[in-house]
C-alpha cells in the first residue's frame, strides 16, 4: 500500500446519497488523491471492461493505481484510508474484530441508499444538518480532560 498514488472511486451516479458522499469525500483533505467516476458512465466501461458486469453495476468499487480492486465495505475503508483525518479509522476498521460491523453497516447503508436519497435529495448541506439535528462544527461537544 505504500506505493498507492491514486485511488479511482466508481460509484452509482444515479443515487443522490452516493453522489453526496462523493462530494463529501472531495471536500476532505486527501492524503491520496481520489478520482471519481460514475460506474454507469461510458468511460468506466472503456477503462475497466473486465470489472463491469450487471452484478456489480451498483456497488462501490475502488481501484488503486497499481490495479488492486476493492469492493463494497473494503472500498469504503479504502476511501477512508485516502483521507488525512480518517486514516486511523481505516486502520481500525480493517482489523478482523471490526470487519463484521463495517460489513453490516455498509450493507445497511447500501440497502437503504435510495430511501436516504429521497430524504436528502431536495436539501442543501446546511438543511440536512438542521433536519438531522446535528451540531455544527462550532457547537461540537468536546471531551475535556480532568
């Protein structure tokens, strides 16, 4: 993994939830550059003909510049691995003890992604934060030492 210099992320561009996740990834500080391509695009079929079939046309796939292919929950972990602030989480989530939780969490989100898309599709980021009653960065609770 030391020689990874680019990760290409294939995602479902027809899914609003997936597209918003890609926007979020783009906004983060990347330690490994991420390239995003909708999985249904013509360029995906041209660049990766052996990867494209109807069984994985809707799953998250990450491809390294070295040709390594990561699918589903492993692709999610690789996206975190590429981000400066989340690389430690990626290492934790890749441990065998955490993998079942990550796999089930990924499957849950994947299963309900179109419902999440409907929920969030007509809202801007600030509206979504308010709708979910999430704290804004300046109001985040901090754990303080004694």
